[in-house]
C-alpha cells in the first residue's frame, strides 16, 4: 500500500477531495515518514495491541499503526474526512473509523464493545486547543489503557513532565504524574506538517500507572489543594490555600502545614506530588 505521508501524496489527496483545513479543529497533517516511524516505535506497538487513534486526519499515521497493531479504532470528529479515510485505508481490514467527538463519546463503553474490555494503547496528533481536556478525560475516567502516545504543543509536553521548582511545573504536571509516568519521545518542527503550525510540537508517551503515584484519602480534595496552590503562583502556601476553593480558615491551613512539616512560606511550585498528598490527607482530617 502506497504511503500517504509525503508532501506530494498529501497535497494530491487534499486537492482530489477539495478538502478545506479547519482552523477551529486544529487540523495539521503530518508529511514526514521518519517522524511517523518514531511515533510508532515510541508507542511500542505490537501485533498483540488494540489501538485507539484520536484524530486520524487522512490516515497518514493510521497506516503505520495498522501494519504493526492487532486492530485500530480511529475516532475522527470531522465527517468530511470519512470518505477520504475510507479510500486511504481500504487495504487494511484491521481498521475501523468512527465519526465522534472524542470528548463527548463514552470511551469505556466503546472499548468494552470493540475489545471486550481489553486494555488499549492510545495514539493521537491532538489539536492543541483540546490537548488537556482530552488527556484528563482519558485519565480521570480511568479508561482501560496502558499508555497514551500523543503529539502535542512542545510547551505542554514540558509541563506534563516538569519537576518541582521549575517554571513549567504546575497543576497539569501534578495531575498527569498522579496517573502516569511521562516520557518525551521526539521534538517535531512545524515544517513536517501541512499546513505548518506556528509552534513546535513534541511526541510524549504517558505510561499509565496501575495505581496512582500517591495514596490520597480524598482525590477531589487533593486536586483542590493542588489547584489552589498553583492558582496564584506568587502567593505563599498559607495565603494561597486560605483564599481559594478549599475555603479553609487560615488557622486550619497554618495547622495543617505545621503538622506535615511544610513551611508556610513555601510556594506551590516547590512541593512534590508526595507533599501535596500528605497535605491533602491532613486537610481531610481537619475539614
């Protein structure tokens, strides 16, 4: 089967179907086979794997996944791409394309129906404007999966794997690392896309942990503490946590910080995920 991930072939398909790129859907098609191979290698796909691909576009990456995986379920939001995908993927009997908004569909139900609940690997070139909602949907809903290998904006990838006391470290870092071990695979320049985005991209793999990285008494409370701590980055923990959604009196915040051995003058960006867990667990006793 002829590969479509070349500038010539991609342009030919776009022109043949008179396809119009949608800015609102963040559509950028990959035209570099080397990058596609790095995504496949980074995801470590084998003939045992069921793969869900988010946003297949015209099928450039889907072809490579189909040749390595047991089966592929591609979820595409843009119905104008369906006739193109039907043609470009016609030689692959292990691929199914469905027209859905991945943010609105019941992924767990789909996996149960298609794969009898077996764990999947998730791959996607995610639109930048919905990267975080998509990632957090899959993690928070505890979709049965072993990993997410996704191409996202470079700065967002940096935030996902950031360590404490760095400028990139924030609520997203803690949220992703609560559920996953992140690992950057390759940095991707704008030149390998049609049309070219204005920012650099990065492929990152998020290996989903069997158990969250830390034990928390109340997960909702844990994430409230995290969001409050980063909500006003320049505030000390004492001030940030006593003026946010936690709605805890300053005296209680002061007490909880003292009992966990965390200096009240520290800022949220200096706390490890373990320290956030200890602090949240202390609040669960006091609030």
